[in-house]
C-alpha cells in the first residue's frame, strides 16, 4: 500500500473561501425564494425550512470567518501550514 501523506493545514485563504461559501448560500436562498410562487404548500414549507437552515449556516460561517480573520491578523505561523 502507498504511504499516506499528511496534508498541511493551509489557512491562508480560509477567509476568502468562507466568504465565497456565504455568497453562494445567499444566492441559493434567493433562487429558492424565486421558486416559492411556483410551489405547492408542502413544497413552500420545505423551501422556507431549508432557507432558515441556510440562514443559520450563514451565521455560523460569519463567526468562523471572524475567527479566521482574527487569527490572520494575529499572524498565525506558516510553520503550521
């Protein structure tokens, strides 16, 4: 069997990746809302529930992005990457 190499923890672009994920999730909310007028009652509820979960996810990603930004500003070491 081949050897498994440990992938280094590269945090240099985490803030940007999280920001992209937030923007994609926000776009998904908008797209889902656009389908509401074409949906049945049961489908509407499912879309609204999913969008609520998306909003909660965005809140968590914003907190994570803040943590990453603070770590970046405090100068996390490249030795750990």
